[in-house]
């Protein structure tokens, strides 16, 4: 093997290793993720160095010349390499448009007063610019290498989900979203959704895969579905379902076989109908309250102490009234026997633990007295300490608890105007604040660094009842862009995401279309691109599926 051939092999190996590091550590560590990006950067620069010039310099001339001028000469060659890379990049209009959103963020500095935060934001979003450059100008992968990368990504997610499930089964969390410690549970749910559709493609579309491997892929497919359910990943489940329905609809319209077309349409209708009735049954169960006769309520507990009944408050848990059969003294004594956390303090979710306790007792149909507390198991006590208000939330394989949380949050928000504690209702408050900001600066936006400032001012203006530590930003990427850069910034944002795919015919490719639908849906309820993991997730997979492959996988 010649030196030049060995050098090219080394550079290509480094590039592949960098891609692998990004795929492996995207769900794990943003620090090692940065190492992956820097590895790809180095390989990208080394790939374009004119090796014969480098060899001639170090093989000719005096030793002193090589020592004194060697480092500056290498820097010069690296600079020329970067220039060549950008020349290749500037020839690729779709990649330029994709990366141009970073320029929008730079231009947003014009309207910024908080430059400290703005520069931090620009550092976070560097992948927005560099990943399209690297992946669009480097040698693309063949189908075999592309599939191997996907397998590495899928197996890595198996490790992550198994580790998270161990925490889940051992109850090692306060909020169930905390089981995903290294990356947002939302981003993890999106990655699992991509893995599900990748496995589905291998199972149903790749004829050369043996039945043994397909069975293994099927088992992984089932595991990922189970994980989304037990982790109550609403985002992962909902975007997966909507994406599936979208693909079935496309397949139905493209397929000329009348039976397959009819079957797809029937399946879509069955899924929608089944989902509707499932949700309706849960909502009906939630509002199915036990009959109560106020005149027949017991006035004394088993120990002879007088109950408190607040009958005008209709709040229920699992159909049982929360504010009946309360004996505060017995409740205090019973809780002191079972827990080291005082009843007048806060649970681990910073909620008043006495209210968490009476809601939890109501959810089990128990009275809020000494006898009720003594009937709780150790697992129940631990759940109350962690801020869990309903026994349904302890179920591992049910999303009923999350729907109950939403309904409870909705009732509280409608009654008190306070969305704190309900992730869905808090989003409504975030969106309400977002629209208030947009009304005042819809044309040019607030700028790159002033997002936190304008939100703080808007929450004060609204007299929001949100707790100060819960006053977050939009949780909607489209609103975030509109707030930051105005209506023209939002228009360019959409162009920068849609045009490259249209120009490269990416919407005809199975993997890109799946990713694109999943990512665009996620932006409706999350700031997908506002964290390093999120922006890397989006721009890596967008560029990887669109630019880094020789052949597409047709729908």
C-alpha cells in the first residue's frame, strides 16, 4: 500500500469514526458528541490537503527549513483545504440553503441587547452550519455502509432504553421524564421513532435480509414500542402514529392495486376510530364519579374524630372525591409514622405533600385518616414522597396516567388559571406568552439573544400564575423562530428546511421522508433546535439522509 493510499484510508476511517461517535453519543453525552463533530471536521480538512505538496516540502530542503517553516506550511495547506471545501459547498445550493439558517441567527445580533446569551446560542447552534457543509461535500456512503450506520444507531438505542428501563422498574426517578438523564426524553422519543421506521423498512422492504435477522428486527421493534409506552413518551408515540398514517396515506394514493389501496384506507380508519374510542373510554372513566349523598356522609372516623367534608369542591381522582372524609390530625399522625418528610413540607416535585397525599388516598378509594394512611404500602408512600398524586401513574404499561394528568391539569387551569404542574397546560401558557410577544414584534423579532428577556417581561405583563422556575420559552420551534426573527425569519426557516429536500428529491426517499415528518411534527410541541442535542439531531439526520448517500431508498 502506498503512503498516499494509506493516508486516504486514514482520513476516511477518521471521517467514519466521527460519524459513528455522533450516532452513538447523541443519546448519551453532548461533550463526546462535540468530539465526534471535531473528528469529522479534522477528517474533512485532511481530505482536501494536497498530499504531494506536503510530501515534497518535508522530503526536500534543509532540516532547519523544515523545522522553522513546517508548521506554518501545514497551516497554509489546511487553509487551502478549507477554501476548497467551501468551494465545493458553494456549488451545492440545497446544502447552502439548509446551512443558511445559521446566518439568520448571526444577523439576529443586530437586534440583540444580551450579547452574552446570543454568543452562547450561536455556539450551541454551530452544528446547524457545519454538519450540512461536511456531509454534503464529503464522499457519500453506499447502501451497505448506510445500513450499517443505522444498525449501530439502533443497537445503541437498545442500550439506552434498557438502562432507562432499569431506572423505571426500580423507581429511580422523581418525574418519569427524568429516566432519560443524558438527553431530553423528547429527543430520545424522536430517535426511537426513527429506529422503529428503520426496523420496519428492514422487515418489510429488504428481501435480501434473512428471516432470522428479520425476527431479531421484529423483536427490537416490539421492544421500542414497549419502551415508548412504559416511559409514557407521548411525543414518541404520537409522532410515530401520525407518521405511520401519513406513510399509509401516501402508499394508498401511489399504489395502483385497488385491494392494497382499500386495505390501507381501512387500516387508517381503524386506527383513527380505535384511538378515538380508547381516548373516550379513558375520559369517561375519569369523569365517572362515585355517587355521593351528602346527607349520608359519616361525620366521625373509626377513632371518633370529626371528618371535614368540602362538598362544594367536585375534584376527583379515579372517580373518588378528594375533599371528603378528611381528618387532618389523624392524617398528620399517620403520615408521621410512615414517612420522614413532614406533612407541612413539600414533596420531591415541590408540591405541598399534604395535598399530594389526600389526592393519592382518594385515587385508591381510601379515606384521608389514620386508617387510610396505614393501608398504604411502602411503594405507595414512596410514590407520594415523589409527588405522584394518582395510583394509576404507577402502572408501567399504561398511558392512562398521563391522560389523567392532562385532564386534572386542564380542570385546575380552567378553575384557577394556574398551569403549574401540568406539562400540557404549561405549554398553553407558553404559547399564550409567545403570541403576546409576537403581537408586539412580529416583523423583525426580538433578536438572537433576547428571547429570555422578552419572555420574562411578557410573563410579568400577563400576571401569569406560573411558578417563576417554570416560566420557559415557547416549546414550539415555529413560534420560537417567529419571536426571534420575525415573519421574514420564519419564512426563511421554512424555505431552508423544505427547499433542499425538494431540490434533492428527498421526499421520495423513505428514510428522509420519515425523519422529516417526525422532526416537523416534534416542532409543534417542542423547541427541537434550541439545545445542542436537538440541533445536532436535526441537522445531522437531515444532512445524513439527504446528502451523505449515493442511492435513495424509494417509498
